[in-house]
C-alpha cells in the first residue's frame, strides 16, 4: 500500500521540523523555482537532504538547449528527478538531457498538458511523439483536465503520471488519481495552511476515500 499519493509542491519554504513531521505522509516533494530563488541552492539542499521521501523533483520546467539544461541539473544534484517541457523537441535538447540524467541515475518528467485554462492542445500529437521518443520516467498532466489524464494513461500505460492543479487551481482531490494519475501535486493548500500537517492529513484521507470508490 502506498504511503501517500501526494507530492508537496514547495514554492515557499517550510521549516525542517514541519517537513520532518510530514515526510511519512508524503510520496515526494517538488521543488519550485521560487523556493530556490528565496533560499539559494545550498540552503535548499540543506533543507531537503535529510528527508525520507521517495522522490525530490526539481520543477524549473526546463526548456533550453541540452548543454544549458545539463549545466542546470548538475548544480542540483540533491534531486532525483527533473521536469522539462516537451515542446522543445528532441535533437540537441531533450535527447542530451535524457542521456545525462540516465548516466547519473536521475529521472526525467516531461510536461504533457498544463493545468491552466490557456494551455493549447494544438500541439498534442507533437508532444506525444516527443514523449514516445524520449521515454521519460513520467509525464505531468494537469489535474484540472481529467479527460486528458485518462487519455494519456491509455496512451502511456506504464509511465508515471503526476498531476498539479488540485485545490488552489480548482481540481478536486482524488479526481486526478481516479482518472489515471499516480500522484497529485499540491502546494498552496498545504504550505499556506495554518497547520500544514493537518492539511496534508485531511487531503490524504480525501484522496484515499475517493480512490476506494473509483
Ligand atoms: P498549487 O499551489 O497550485 O501548486 O497547488 C501547483 C504546483 O504545480 C506547478 N504546476 C504545474 N507544473 N505543469 C507543470 O509541470 C502544469 O500544468 C502545472 N500547473 C501547476 C506549479 O508550478 C506549482 O509548483
């Protein structure tokens, strides 16, 4: 049984003590650019390095040539996984990043469908081709777009699907998992709560209850 379906989106610092209290009730932590800009790389590493979570995912939504993306990820070696955009294409970009991450036993997630209203699906076929060619560990599909989650689950049976957009952006906890996602990414609803641990526990329970029925 999974300990949790929640990945905490840390876009704002939480104390080490609070994180330590939450570690057994989280699947992973997603590190956002605002957090690293606030704390700097060294303090971010110090905050995260002793935590017992399955995955630390850096989400800078990389979208550059291979050389630059490799230079970014090599400075963030405390993470297991990195999120990059898929629209940047394969040759000279994602192929180089994927080779580098494979060689260093790190994982890649590619953005497939974003959670916000203005995301265009005009490039969906192209994005799917890039995902097929690169074969990342996982993909990011917005939790506000449940039909897309189901469709991507059908098209990429074995890939991990992580879904942001739950809570603050309007997605209902548990719906993304019921639609086919493996984990739900949740930020503000946890880190802005008066008691983040209580908020996490409540969300875990809602997801668990919903998953039993779907
Ligand atoms: P909140 O506070 O809204 O945080 O729970 C959501 C987190 O997820 C990120 N985010 C996305 N990342 N594709 C992504 O790769 C998306 O469609 C998407 N929507 C939100 C956001 O950066 C924040 O860390």
